[in-house]
């Protein structure tokens, strides 16, 4: 891999005495960034619980009726449209473009926060990881403005990446997973990778004290990513591995279709962002209502990132039936596609949820257990949507919990198959995009 200009600048930076100061700055920003990330996630969780649990219960609307999402999504669409069109930074990164760890100007933070707080808790089918990384990067640069490197320099960019690592460690629950994630996201390799990851490890490691605790202090509680109620076998058998191959291909192909629709809508969203934001929330509201009316289940299962509703797929007694799962995948997949193109948030958790739902469906195949099928589905969906294969494997292994380490072969096979399938399916679209348009007569 040939060095890039940015890589050359970072290589030169790592050979100077200022690199030690950069490491110190990364360690210092870790704690305040982690506290801010915790507060951000706590606010999202409180607002989500208020809108979808507390208010319906107080107003005697339990279970949530089919029409309940519509007014909240409309409000969320208006808020996101305001952030995109009126504030610097256009509300943050467009999720259909993937998930990166680039620099974020502090002036963009109000727009990122408004789009996230105004959209994600009100039903937008995206996750909090992208705005969380943006908040971490922008806040780290802001905190180091007076005593750190000047904005726009490679050193300032590295401080921002370190801030992203500290922030994303909070949602993943592990600084090591955050470091692996950042490594793949920034796209460096070789010795340069080591020099980039050192500030990330230091910032995420120091910041992790906020949620791991130290000494007699137990730390601030963060939501666990483990799946409740999933009983996993000690190790997979041959049938599990054989079924994993077509399962991963199926999931990757499905995620590819979701992305294809998102990419088709993206130019329209760029041209008319406010209108497409409102269209996206309208499509999401219709999908949630249709799912609730067709299945008799809660429309909330179609909404949000899916992180907090993964337990619905594993908890005994309330798992949707086969036809309900198909309806859920169709409605949530459509809402996910339009959200990727027109709204703001992260792409990981809705894909995880959809992969888990496919796994529940495929778990009924002869010789294929629910646990390995869900592991394969989540791994394939994550690898297809990011696509960061190592991070996908580590994240799904974390999600399965410490008792599911035997599922690691299934996860790795699914990640590789889905990654290759996704690259093959992207070739025709990329070639079509590059082909010249025929001349008009």
C-alpha cells in the first residue's frame, strides 16, 4: 500500500518530540469526552423511554397503538431537516456514505447534536454511533484548542480521532473494541497504523475509567450489548458451519439491496434535504403502522436502531412468528434505506437487528440452531453494512457474550462470506456509475 499524503504527514509527526505531547493530550481528553458520551447516550435513552414507554403507559395506550409513531416521527423529521439546512455541518455525516473517523469541526457540534437528539429517540431507524463519534472528535478538538495543536493540522486530526475512540468505547463497552474499530475506519496500515492507534488506545483506555470504575468507585452504568436469553451451544457442529455460508450470502445480498435503494435516494436527498427528510419519516411511520396492523405487534419493533429491542428476538414467549418476522424485515428494511439516505445517525445497529431477525428465521432449518443462525446473521449484516470485517467479528462476539465464544468460527465464516459477497455485488453498481451516459440525439 503506497503512503498517502496524510499518512506521510502523520509519519513525520510521529518522529517528532511533539508526538509525546500529542499522546499526553489524547490521554487528557479521554475522560471529559467519555463523560460527554455517557451523558449523550443517557439523554437518548431517557428520551426514547419517555416517548415509547412512559407516555403511552401514562395515557393508557399500552400496548402502543399503530398510529402513535406518526406525530413523533413528523416532529423528528422537522428537527432533522432544521439541523441539516440551517446549522453548520448539515447535521453530521450522511449514513449511506458509511462510517468513518474523520475530523469534525467544533462548529458542527450543535447541528450534530440537534439532528441526533431530535431524530433518534423519535423513531428514526438509525443508531447513535455516528453522532457519538462526531461528538467525541469535535469535543476533543475543542478541549485541546488552547493548549493543543492548531485546528486543521495532522496533529489536531489525530486528537479528533482519539476523541472518537474514547466516545465510541462507551457504546461498545470496551476500549479495545473501539481501538480496533477506529483502526479499520481510518484505513491506515503498517507502522503508520501503530502510530495512529496509540493516541486512540490511550484516550479510550483512560476514558474507559468512566464506565469501568477504579478502586472503590464502580463507574457509571452503561447499557450492555449482550443478548438476553440467548442460549448458545459450547461449539458449533458441521451443519451450523455449512448453513452459515448460504445464510451469510443471503443476509449480505439483502443488506446490499437496502443500500442500493439508499444510494438511489441519496442524490435527491442532497438536492432537497428538508423534503426528503420528511419523506423518510413518513415512509417509516407508514411501515410501522402497516407492521402493527398486519401482525398485531408493537410498531416500535420497526422503529429506532433496534439495539434495545434485540431481546425481543431471544426472550422466550414473545418472539415474532415467521410471517411477522418477514413483515418486520420488509418494513424495517424500507425505513432503514430511506433513513440512510435522508436522515442522520449510524448504520450499525439496524443492520445488526435485521441480521438477528434473519437468523431467527433460518434457525428453523434442519440442523441449524437459533444461536449459530443469529450469530451468522448479525456478523454477516455488520460486515456488509460497515464494511469493516475485523471490527464486525469483534463486535458480534461481544454481543453474543462471554458464554458464546464457541460461536467464533461461525462469526468469522459469516464475516468473510458477507464481506466478499458485498464486494462482488457492489461491482455492477460501481461499474454502472462509472459508465458514461449515452449522448442525446
